[in-house]
C-alpha cells in the first residue's frame, strides 16, 4: 500500500474536529457538563490509545469520573489477548445494564481489540443491547464521527469489521501528569505468531513518519517528561523505507537534548540486530533495558508458534547484547502449554530461563484465541498438568529475581521517582534505569526527580532504598 493511502489526510482529521465540536455544542446548548468514565484493559499500546480517546472526549467537552453511575458516557477500551481478559469485559458490560437502567440517556461504548473481533461484535449486537457504539483500534481516529452518529440518530452504531489500518496524526491526547509518557511509533503486526490474535484485530504493520515521532518526543521532553517509551506491537519492525529502520530512529531520538530515559517495547527477536544493540549501548538516553519476548525455549514449539528464530539464535542475541551492554536488565514473555507442548519441551523453556537469568519474566498459560491457527491444533494436555509446569517455571524465575535483586544491596543507583507507593515506611515509588521498582523513603516533593539512592533491601518483586 502506498504511504499516501495510509496517512489520514489533514482534511479528514479536521472533519473529526467538526464532529467533536458538534458534540460539545449539543451539551453546551443544554447547559450540561458531561462526564465520561474510561476504562482501559491490556497492554501499553492500548493505554496509549485510551489517552487519545480521552483527548477526543475532552475536546468534546467531557470531564472524567471513576463512577459509572454518574457518567454520561462509559467506554471500555478492551484487550483480546487471552480469554480471561475477554471474560472480564463481558462481566463489566453485564454490570453496566444497571447504570443504563438508572440513566437511559447514558451512552455505552465498547472499543479496543475485542471490539474488532466479529465474533464479539455479533455477541454484543445480539445479547448486550445496552451497548450503543462498537469500534476497533483501526477506527479510533473516527471516534468523534461515530459518537456523533449515536447522538444524532439515537441508533446503535457498529463500525464495519475489517476497517483498514491507517496512521492518524494530530489527535488530541490526555496524558498522565508528570513523569512517564508513551509514544506509539508503529501500529499493527504482520508476524502471525500462530497463537496470537493481534494481527487480526490491529491490522497490518505501518510506521509513523520519523519527523512526526521526533516532534512528539521533543515536545514531551520540553514539557518535562523524563521516562519516554516508544511503543509498537513489534516496535523494532519500525521502518520508513529500506534505509531507515528502528535503530536509525532510536539514534535520532537519542540526539534530542534533555534529562530523560528512552525505552521501547515490545521487540521481536527476528528484528533484533547487533546494530540495534550497538545503538542502545552508545545512546546517552537509551535505558540499558530490553524486553525481548522469547515465548518458548524449544525449537519445535518455536516453529509451531511461527516465531522465526531458534533457541540458539535467541541466546546468541542475548550474548551479543550483554557483550556491548554489561549490566543490561533483561525481561521477557513466555507461554506455557502451547497446543501439543510436552513436559520435556516446557522444561526446555525453564532451562532457557535458567541459562539467561532474566531480571523478570511475564509468564502466561496458553489461551486459545478463536480465529488463530493454534486454536485449531490438537491440545491434549489437561489444564492442571500445564499449571504444574507453569508453577515450576514461576518458582524458578522468582528465585532468580530474588537473587538478582539481593545483588543490589548496598549499591548506589540512580532512580526516577515516579509517584507515591501507598506504603507508609517507603512512601515513594521509583524506577531504576533498568525499570526495576525501588520503594523509597522520602517526601512526595521528590516525585518527578532523578535521585541517587542507596539500596537497603529487596525481595522478588522490588528493591527498597533511601536517598543519599
Ligand atoms: N495465550 C497466552 N499468552 C499469549 N500471549 C499472546 N497470545 C497469547 C495466547 N493466545 C502472550 C505472549 C505475548 C504477550 C503480550 O502475551 O507472551 O508476548
Ligand atoms: Fe491486548 Fe494485544 Fe490488543 Fe494490546 S494489542 S490490547 S495485548 S490484544
């Protein structure tokens, strides 16, 4: 597809601003001050999308509330990655029949990845008749138009399934105040890992123009954000023509002056290159931290997963990354219980975990996603058996995390204080360059500052410290 066909023309974005204005004027004419409740599930990409949705709602005159009961609009920005995430959303939708009964004018919106699944849209259409608007991630930029349609026609609106993926610049945004910011640099996924729903719900890969990304990061740094994460389903598949790839973008962003850390996620090993690690190593702002999902330590399972690398290739990447970045903080995602996986194969995953020594691991039990290739594969191992393998892996990893964390004892490290912790003895929460959590003694006036701290204690999940 040609680039011009992917980037939403400015005229279209201006049209959406007109719809925003229509909604704002409608409430203003009634003398109303509308409230919205926005709830986001799932990954950071979805969080970033949620911030754009809030930006559009704010432009429509909405303020925000946590209480669905008093909201004029309730929006669930959903995740489809595992069955559990979907069940939670259907549960929440069920509960919303009550607030809608109390307030029949309330508008209920379902968006995000689940909303892009035809199966889900059909179920909502038939069985959740209090839902007014359903649209997937590809239609995000048309939210003002779709919402206006609901208000104008008083009918339920379902955006067409299979809406084409594009890139919309200049959408308004409501960010968390202060310290951390997310910047989407590419959207969609072309990898079709056999277990994964993402390529079906977020469409084909497309990358933003470097100039647009650079301008956004510059603005964030100038506004005082200190921890900036570049996002994409496969962030390191970013490419703007054959000669400008993710390491080039990272290098260019790193040149932006200021006091900040630069991170990125999630990366795919197939697109991780020595050049990427060299750029990371050299970068002044690039945090020496890498989230590189490996999913399985067994080559047969990796092949069935369509991951396009081997255990050996993965280990080689890690070896190189560590050779140029000693002390690199490493995390990963792994799936236990892929269809047909045997106990011996699951143990290969455990042995890879032991061999690498990850600082932390995100472990998942396989969850079949209708429409994916893996969901059609024979899956004879009972859940209880998979759970045992899973618990064993977790135990190994927790032990490892505890040992790595204990190694910080007595060390001085630089942290960024990112908020309050709710723990009386250690009231501040902060992060190391490697994104490890440090609970801190100190006053909340320190939030938003880089500090030198001394590590005084640790457990599996966190470090404890005090400013020096
Ligand atoms: N079942 C279990 N885990 C999954 N993931 C993606 N799809 C599935 C699935 N069907 C995990 C992968 C991915 C992370 C975001 O979620 O480990 O990296
Ligand atoms: Fe969930 Fe994947 Fe969608 Fe993120 S992209 S919200 S993890 S389904």
